[in-house]
């Protein structure tokens, strides 16, 4: 999803909990945890800060397993507008 959005001339900020994954996305444009063989678009960056990821966002795409979505939203209701 991030690649489709980025290819349509939008900046994409991915929230991830894993610092190593974030560093690899930002430095090498590769997601070391998923689909390592693909290079990510230059306008895709990552952060471990949910607040930073959603700051100024016009659209938030939530891509979580259904079973964790309610808890995630409840725990982060002060951050997600």
C-alpha cells in the first residue's frame, strides 16, 4: 500500500516498533522484515514514533491484523486524530 501511495506523488511515513527495521527503511529503502527483495520508493520513510508518523497526515492507513486493531486503537486514541 505504501508503494502505491508513494508512486502517486505522496510522502509516506511508516510506523514500526522495530528500530532496526526503521533504520533499514530510512537508510537503504528496504524493509528487512517483509519483502526484503523489493526496494521501497524514495518518499517512503519510517519512524518508531506513532505521533511523528501521524503528524500532519491527511490520511492514515491502518494495516494491522484484525485481532490487534481494537487494542491498538484504544491504546493510541490520544495520538491518532
